[in-house]
């Protein structure tokens, strides 16, 4: 009996172990034969993490959870956007310009090829633009205003019915991914199939292609460098250095930190509390060597429900804003890993739109005394405990929530509560898990939340559109994407719509509208800007050096969706292997010809400077 | 015997229906809406488009229907073997998520359960008759069995993963590993498997060792043991009988704690980011992915019921009294 047990136990244990090994080896991989490689050579592999939460849903760029690198490494866009210089970059499009008020002309760059060797043409662009005819495309609203899309050879002409949404269209030009028509045409036939399309080997025009054998939805996506990439072949960009890029699924902040310290990850895009200490001791590096360490990504703010008393009173909101010690949050909670927000909330990349005179006249500053004065002058009285009451004498006790477990926000919440209390404003923390927090925010079941909603983009219109959007939906799901503060200002909303329909060349009008919108924001404070969340990026130099850095390699250092087609993809080109060997096993032709911007091509792509052409007016000028 | 099994099957069937109903109800009654998160991840500039996307996904998941209809559809799909589609990982099917995760969980659970049960019983039996062992194994076992799975897992990660860097602390294999039937990959998988296995093994081991040690002492003090000794039977034989008798409660115990061990495996996987069912269910619960929660719990419910059933059968085989009792005889 004993022997039987022993044999059975040992046998079952072996079977179970074999099962793990077999699944791990076959798992999600569509092909079950083993690779000739024993492992991806570390010296040719860049390992990143911090983008993919949960399982990787697949390769569909029209859903929100596609494999990291899908757009940028594999699929590319017509234009790109450089948030540091504010310029657009002609990419798959040699040019993209308005030839008349309602006519937009795209000239496709010649010599671009899909991963399957087919040439990239004007009809491919037209095909991708027409995908917006399905109402499951996030660009469907733009398509409704399109009269015709016609492709002739390498030229695509888009004709609009009414006044085009110039700004949204420009934004779409560097965000719509070009997917291969030959791969998708027969699959994407209706709105539903646009959301379920997810090929195992997506064909793109970018420098990398997916290694379907290495793909594991719970663990990683593996990208392999193509033998040829049009941009390197044409001398528009140096070839990215790593032969393999492996992006790991996020597990936890603790594991991320351990992986960074052990050099398992080369680039990590998580928020790691206290990472400044690791930078200061030389264990990791960041974009800036000193505070704020990171570039900014979005604005975190205090979102009041402007339909709730007394938050419906702009004077009260201003007093609340002035009661908050933002510097305390920046220095103590974030240890200077973030920057305090401007009173306009406009990200540093939009600084050229900031109306300094308006800020001086209307911006709020932390001052408990001023907050108290404002409330007293407005007729708010204190109760016996010294806290302010509503004007009708009822008690003020505002709830403030952040998603449970977001420790940096929880600390910020406590600091807001404490500094507001000093000014006589009673706020109580309310603990909500993320889903409840989100649902309550969308349906208006809150007084105050800390939130950040709109990422960096090419134009502050995306920011204003989020803040001032009307109408406010009070039924069903409530507000799904915009105006969670429920601020109703039809004049401001009309200005936002006007801005969208102002040609980018009309810089004076754009400046004026932006000025009015920020004045309204600062006067009415429908939102209270607090700090700028960073483009969290920690680099380790165990294997790779020459990471993005202020002053020299000014690239967006994150793998997050929407960032690689800014200048994220460029961060891989100047990388050097620790020790100096060139990991690139594929020959990159020396640049030839002229750069589209008109300047002669450099003899060889510099490792220190961006080597792409910027569109200083040819395709699309920023305001 | 047949009546016994029919009765058992009926109880199991009833448990299944109730458990599955609870499994369906809990995620649906949670506050929040996962489709909002799904749509929120897509950068949309126009609320009308956002609303259309929202409506599309609500319809795709049947979430626009009244709850009773959703419940009906749930059973219909279940009998068709369709566990639905993950909301957050749309369009991945729940079945593929489970199929991917099962081997990792079973690879942890089966060796951990069987080896800890076997080793715990052996060591417990030894401890019952050796003073030195009793003084060392007993307190250690009490400490281990009282340790929450998660806490021990965190401790192991901290000591062996982070401080000593002897073992990896996440995933089932190295980031640069190429999967295949190679020695190097097998070793890599074992390297990642060892710590989560060890944490499950150690906690369970303690419980079994204590149980067995106490049972053996009890059995050796019983009348039949004294009788055998009086007849001059060798110590070895007496202990063999005592061990056999002591095994019975341990088998029952195995059935009883199966659920707890599985729950332990789930939290252990979360700590080690080990991509089994526990890790997936944690992701699903935090994101309210109804269908993944339902699917995985369904699998666990069925698994626990089957395991209990197997233990019932084993019990009948190893304990002649049960067999005789069922056949109408007297023990």
C-alpha cells in the first residue's frame, strides 16, 4: 500500500510538471514546433513593461487592450507628432495638407512596403480611412462629415460635406493605424467584425513584426526586427537597435520594482514610488536627471460635482482650490516626481497656448487666509466647530474619493482633506474600489474625486473638449468620457466647437479661443488642476544605454498606447549595447537622397539627434 | 452501493446548481459596469461615438437584457459548452483563458496536495514515536499550518526572490525563454514553479503532520493496539495497523480541505504572478469581468465536486467498514 502510494504520488507529480511544461511550451502559440533558439539572446533583446495590464487581448488596434507596440512597432500612422517640439512628422504620408477649405490631400510616401512585401499605396490609405464608416470606429463622427475619399496612385483626396473638424482630423492623421487591407478586407465586413478582428500575425509597415511563437497573452508579446524597414532604407530614420523587443505584462508594482532592480527589465513604464532615490543613487535613470525626473503625460485634478451644493458656487470652488497645498502633494507625496500644474491645467507641451496675462489675473494660489476671506465675503458662516456651513445654515461635509489602492492618490486625498480643513472646509474620505469609483463618477454620485482624464496630444482642443463637453447625460450610463464635473457653460462649449473647426493655419483665432477657454477655466474652476502625472519611465543600463534624456534624445520614453507614434519609436534608434557592440544584425543602408523637409540627409544618422523629417509647414503646421 | 452513489450524485447535482447560481449572481450584483472600463480604454473624442460603442458591447455581451433573461441565457450557453467572452480581453473567449491557465494551477496543486499529504502523514507518523522529532516537527508544523498562504508566499518572495535572488518572482518562465521541449526550458519552468509550489506545500504539510501525529498516538493507545502487543505482535505490525486506521480521518480531511487548498493556490498565484486560474480570477474580479469570474469559478466548483466524489470512492475502497455497511452488513 505504502509503495503504491509513493509511486502514485511521484507519478502524478511528474505528470503535473509535464503538463505545466507542455502548456508553457505550446500554450497560446498557434504553432507547436519548437524554435531553433534556446532563448532570445539577451544582448539583442530589449525588455519593456508597464503598459499591458491583465491579459493581452490581441492585435486589434480598434480595441483598447491590444498588444503593446502594435501601433508604432508594427502598424504605423500617416503622420506622427513630436510633443517636445510641437511639430508633426510626415511618416507614411509624404505630405498631408488642406488644399481647399473642404479638401484634404494625402500623398503617400513611395517605397513603403507591408510586411508581406506588397507596396503601401493610396488605396490602402483610403481603405483605412473608410473603416471609420463603421460606428464601432472611434473616428466614426469624423467620417459622418466626409463626402468622398478618392485614391489615385499615391494620392488620396478627402472631400468634406460641411466645415471640417480641422483639429480632430489632424489628430486622427497621427492616430489612425494603417492595417493591411489584404489581410483584413475579407474579415472586417461590418461594425462588429471591426471589434473582433485580431490576426495572429498582423501585417504592418513598421520596423518590427510579431513573433507569434513567442506571444503569450498572460506573459508577453515578442517583436522581431524586420530585415528591411522603409524608413531606415530611405534614410529617414536610423534602424532601431534591438533585434527583439519583449514587452511583459504588468504584474504588480512590487514585481516591477524587483524586475527593474535586477535588470530583468530595461525600460519600465510603471509609477514606482520613490524611484527618485534609485535615480539619485545611480541604479536607474530617467528622462531628467533631477526633479521632475519625468516628462508630463496628463493633468491630475480635483473634480467637483458642480451640480452639488455648495460646489455649484464658483466662489466656493475657488476657495477650495486656494485651500489646497499642492506643493505639499508634489514634494511629500510624489517626492518631486511630478510638477505642480499651472492654474490652467494645460500640459507643458501646450505652454505656447498659455495666456500669461490671463493666468496672472485669474490664476489661483494656495492661501488658506484668502480661501477663508473668499468664503466669509461670499456670506458663508462658520458653525460652532469653526467649519463653514452652507448659506442656508446646513452642514457642509463633502465626500472625496480616489480608486482604492492607488496609494499616491490616497496620500494626495488625505493632504487635500487636511489642508481644506485648515481653511474650514470639511471633506471626508470615501473609500471606493475602482469600478464603484468609476461608476459613481460617471453617474454623478460623488462630491469630489481626484481624476485625470485627458492625455497629452497635439492640440489642447482634446483637453477643452473633455472639460466643457455638452450635453450632460443624466440617464443610463451618465457621462462616459467627458465633463464628469457636469459643468454647463454653453458659451464655452460653443468656443470648443469653433476651435475644432478653425483651420490650423489661423493661429491668431486659435490663440484667442484658447485664451478665452483658459480664462473661463480659471475664473469658474469647473476643475481644480493639481499636478501633472508623468510619462513614468525608468531605464536600466545593464544591457542598453543611450536612453531618452532631456537636451539630447528628447523622445517620449513610454510604450503606452498612443505614445510610440509620437516619438516613442525613435527612442530605440540611438540605443547602444552596454559594452559598445552593435546588436543590429541587419544592415541598414546609408541614408540617401534628400529628406522630405528639404534639408540634405546627414552622411550617417546621428545617434544623438532625431533623424526624421519634421513638417515645418509642408504637411501640417501646428499653431 | 448503487443507492449510495445515486444519493451522492443527487447531492452533488444540487450543490452544483446552487453554487453555479451564486457564481452567476455575485458578479452581476457587484456595483460598477465593466463595459464602461472597456469603452473608457478607447480614446474617443465624441460622446455619441462612445455611446454607440457602449451599446454595441452591451448587446454583444447580452448585458442589455433583464437579469432573469441573462440568467436563462447563461444556463443555455453553459449546456452548449460556451462560457462566453471576456469583457476586458474582448474578443478572447473565457474557455481559452481557462485552458491556458489550468495546467499552471494543476501543476501547482496536484504535486502540492499529494506530496504534502504524503510527506505530512509520513513525518507525522514518525514524530508520534520519536521524541526528538516530536519536539521539533510538532512546533514547526503548528507554525506552518497557522501561516496564511499569502503571507508565507510573500515571505518566500522576499527572502529567496528579492534578497537572495535565487528564484524568479513572476511569471511561469523567463521573459527571454523560447518555449519548446528543451531541457533548458524545462529547467526554467521548474525554476519559476518551485517557490509557489513550496509555499503551498509547506502550509499543507504542517496540517497533515499534526493530524497524523495525533491520530497515531490515539491509535497506539487504543484497545486493539494493546491487544496486539499483548499477543506479542512486533511493534512494526502494530504501527502498520495504527497507520492504516489513522489514514481514514486524513482522507476525509483531504476532502474537507480541498477547497481551502485551492483558495490558497489562488492567492499564491497572485503573489507570484503565476498565470494560473488564481491569477486570472484576481484580474477578472478587480475588473469585473463577469464571464471570466463565472467561468473560472464554475471550473473550480466542478473540480472540487469531482475531487470530493473521488475521495468518497477512495474512502469506500480503503475502509472495508463503509463497503460492508453499504452492503447491509455489520462491521
